[in-house]
C-alpha cells in the first residue's frame, strides 16, 4: 500500500515497535486486533490525523482494568454492520 509521507512517518515507528520491541515485551494487548495493528489500520483508513486520534484513544483504553475483546477500526473491513 502506498502511504503519504505523514502516514509513513507515523507508521514506521509502530512497525519498529511491532517487529523489534514487542517480541521482547510479550503480548500485553487486551484487544483484537492488537493496539499496534489497530493504529496502523486506523492511519491507513482514516489518514494521519484522525487515525492517530483513534490510535491514542485505543491505547488509552488498553489497561489492566479493561476487559478488552474485539475492537475493530471504525470503517474497516472487519467492522460488523
């Protein structure tokens, strides 16, 4: 997928985290898709500003007192109708 420069600049550190840091930290996300996958998909679907806002909101909800579960990106192909 071709990304705009702002999208690529936001997605690059997320991919770095997913491939280099996350394997060392273990699986901690309570949601499906994971917060990093959610962030990338949100930025790809909604653009850099709204996508980043959705990702920040999602990460803020991912904590030990949250039950988690399936939480797809709004407007994604995984969102049920």
